[in-house]
C-alpha cells in the first residue's frame, strides 16, 4: 500500500517541464494585514489607508505586496523546498495585479532547470511560480532556485540551466490600473523625498534595527503556511537551531526601509536576490539601500526606482569582502523595482 504521508520531493523527483499544482487555496482578508503589520514595522501609506489610496487613484488600499509574495511562496514549499538545503535566489519577479481583501490565492510552478552538484548528494532546481486570484488573473510570477537533497546515489539528470534576465525591463513593469500620484500627499506619507531626490549610487542607511524573536518568526512561518522543516524542527540542523524563513528577513528589511524610502510605495518587480547568510533568533537585523536606477512610467506622476535592499547585522554599506564573497553579517541582498511619486 502506498504511503499516505508526504515526505517531500527530492532532487530526482524533478524533471524539466513538470508543472506542479500547489495546495491549498487561501482566501486573504484584513486579518492577514493586521498580522503582517503586527509582525513587521510596516508603515507605507498606500498599504495602510483607504483614503490615501483613493487619493492616489485606487478604489481602496491594496494588501501589502509582500503578503502576495509570502502567500504564494508558502504554497510552493511542500512541493519545491520541503527538503531544501538552501533557497538560493530569485529572478524575473513581477507583480501583475494587486491583492485585495477577499481574494483567493492559488499557485502553480513549472520546473525550468536542474543541475546536480559535484558532491552527488544534492542538486539545484529552478522553478517558475505563478500565483493567481479567484478570477484566474495573474497576481505574481517569479523564478527561484533551491538546493535540494538527493535520496539516492543514482545517475545525474541532464543539466538544464535557464537563461534568466538580470533585470526586469522598466517597460515591462505593471502599474496598477488608475494609479495616479499627481495629488500625492507627502505629509501623510511621512517624507518629502520624491524620485528626483534620489541619485544612482546613493546609499541610504535606514538607521533602525529589529531583534528577531523566535515566537515572531514561528508565527510568521505558520501564517504563510510555510512547512519547510528547517524553520520548525530544531533537530533538523546539526546546531539545533531553527533557521529563520528568508521571507521574514525580506519583510523586516522592507519595513525598516521606510526610514528614508517612505515614498517607495509599491514593489512591482523582483530583479534578483540572495539569502547571503543564515539568520537565527536573537540576531538584530538592520537595513540599508543603494539606488541602482530610476525610470519613467506611463502613469501620471508615477516613477520607478530600482533599489538594492541589504539586510545586515552590521554597518550600512558593507556587502562583500576582498574575495568577492558576501560578508558574514550580510543576511539578504535583494534587487527590486518600486513605484514612487515623481514630484
């Protein structure tokens, strides 16, 4: 009789072209926003106030962009990264449609690449994931790649490494229908800085820090229905520690970036990212950003800013050592596009 429990997929269980339908559909309401804002110091006005959002041309305040990301990501974990050694990176991420209270989220992933590691004990799997709402509209799409354990010493599959864009073209950014920043209220948003105030190469120290608590991380991981063993089971790692969910660090860093980037209101693309070093309870997370590019959009008063967001346990501006490797205190290196008023 076949086993009724799911031990998760191993490297041999993936083949390029496979399409995985992820369980379980999730209806998102205002409770998720309340919990998100309780877990993270998130204060961007467009995701906090219906009145502010309506002044910007939207019907009411959409749910935080990273709620969409976490919900979709969490659905993929049992099928993609339950037996992962590490979540290695992201590319070609785009937010296509805003998430509204009452929307039901589903997700699918297509395997687009596989490569066995030289040790023969693990391999890298690339998947392109899509999250949709109850109308079949695309909410979010992105590529991520993970290192997954092998379950045997069998032969290696043929290597397929996908050719991925390093940056989402600004022309391909999806601007929410009706978004208009020509009547933008800088006082209510919290800062006066508009797109023209930011220069390529500028580094912004977000000043504040948050010490991660075990309980907060566990609540967040359960909230997003992320079942990865390394986040729950303290016996899974030799050091007896539960690894913090990388998305938890992303949301903390994004929330901390409000101080200096309060007007970077919506994330619309994820160009790339790496969880550079593990994060554990007791670590104090700080954040800094580097301006990588700016671009115009077709929406009135709306510009796009490309940012490198770095979560670290040390000073702003430090990223890599002389050997080109990430410094040991760097936790996250994230490259994304956000929407900001032009002024």
